[in-house]
């Protein structure tokens, strides 16, 4: 049986943590930053975690499932 290919877009956007959760970056931090507050921009720099409902889909894209 052939190997499952990893989705190229997903491997650039997501990373697996040591405990098996999936890290992601926040959206809305790439352009039109002048109208956003300092607090909003600062909070967008931190990484977040994928919601539990989406974990299956993302793991399938990354070839873990």
C-alpha cells in the first residue's frame, strides 16, 4: 500500500506538541495592523491550540491518523 502524503499547506501551519496536541498561529496578524490595538496585536502573536473537534481532521492532513 502506498504511503499517505502530508498536506503541504497543513505542515506549514501546524506543529505537534510533546503531549500530542496541535499548535496553530492566530489569524489577522499579517496586514491592516494600523487599525488594530496594541493589545489585540500582542495577543495575536501567541500560539493557540486546535479545538478538540478539529484534531481528527488536522491529524489526517498531517498523516498521523
